[in-house]
C-alpha cells in the first residue's frame, strides 16, 4: 500500500496557526461582550469603524 501526503495529516488538528489563534481570541471576546450585554453590562467594543467609543 502506497502512502500519500493527501491521505494523512502532517500536523495535529488541534495545533493552530497564529492567525487562527488570534481569530479565536477575537471571537471569544465578541461572545463575552454579547453575553455581558444580555445581562445588562456594557463591555462593548472600544473601537467601532476606526473611531474610539468613549463610554
């Protein structure tokens, strides 16, 4: 049986690239802000469309 590179993973599936790690961290922050907003706490974004929001 011949093994091909397309048939197996060369890295573990739980190893993330720095870009993937950064995107997951940002998503976690957005979800946390939404959860807090639902419960009445304002922890929203500090920057909206490049403009700093002062609360």
